[in-house]
């Protein structure tokens, strides 16, 4: 939650929301590839990370080389990846338990094991260790690439690093949140935070708090009240409520009307 919230501020500023959604959906294909290659159903991490990293890096390479609009390329990649994933899942339909696919699609805290938590902790720590020292540079390159280049910032290198970081944390969170909704936890808390914040520092920390609380509430509430709701869906619903309150506050609290949003 905290890592997704912090990195989400960069996703929103760079207008990469559609990219994070595409990576989340690509994770479904990565799982199918892993199972076909004989990886364990509960953790096909090799193919999952490998496929999604290839997806993200190739997409960013073509974005820089072709000059096509990012949303156009993402639409092409997403459509092809979903078609491939759907085809592979139909091939696998008679070989694996359908609940495994449901957990991948929608997430389930009940199926998360020690390896999943270890992967999430290691990847989350790695992403934060790389992102925090470079946060201001990435933010500057997002707002004004020309100025960043003049100041000696390696804009293209940071662009690739950012894509890799988003891909890594998105894939690591798939087992908890689900392939369909994982990208939303990058975007919704950050979008809400941007409506509530008056500085970049506040933007970052408010997003982290919203993402963390959304994750905790989304995991605990279905368990406490015995609700038949996947953890991923519950997390995003809580984040959506936070965004709704932020939007209302933005329109009614005078001090928020001149903020970052």
C-alpha cells in the first residue's frame, strides 16, 4: 500500500495511469505463461515478472522510437496481451482450478502465502530504495523534461527506470489486489492526494496515507464483517470512497481550490 501510494504520485504526474492498468492486465498473461512452462500455480513469479518487464520496457522503447502517442501504443499492447492471455487461459481451463484464476484476477488475502509476502516485501523495499533518492529528479523530468535535461538529468534513463519500478511493484501486488485492479491502487490514492495537497511533499505523504489505509481497511473489513468480497475489490472501493471525499472537499473547502490539482 505505502509503496504503491508513493509511486502513484509519479504515475499521476507523468499521466501514466493507463500504463499501470496495462501492466496489471499483462500480469494475467504472465501467470498463464508461467503455468504453461511448468511453474507452480501458487507462484509463477519468473514468468510473471519476466513477461511484464518485457511488456513495459518494449512499450517504452517503441514510445520513444515511433513517436506514437502513449495511449495509442498502450492500447495496442494491452489488446494483444489480453488476447494472448485469454487464449492461454482457455487452453489451461481444463488443467487448473478455476479459483486460481479468480484469485489472480481479483486478489485474495486468504491465498497469500509466505513466499508472496516475502516477494512483496523485497520488491517494495527495492522500489522505494531506488525511487526515493531519485524522486525529485523524476518529478522534475515529468513536469519539465527540457529543464531537467538542461540541469543534467538523464531523462530517458529515468524514464526507463520509472517504467521498471512501476512494473515491479504492480506485479508484486497482484496476488493481494488482483490483476484487474492492481493498477487502480497506483492511481486512485494519488489522484485523491493531488486534490487535497498544496505541496509536492504533502502530495506524496497524503497519497501514502490513503493507499495504506485503503489497503488495511480493504483487507480487514471483509474478514471482520464476513463479506464475500475479494480483498482487491474491497481495497479499491475504500480508495474510491477516499477519492470521492477528496473531490467533495476540493469543491467546498476554499483553501484547497488553489492546490496541485
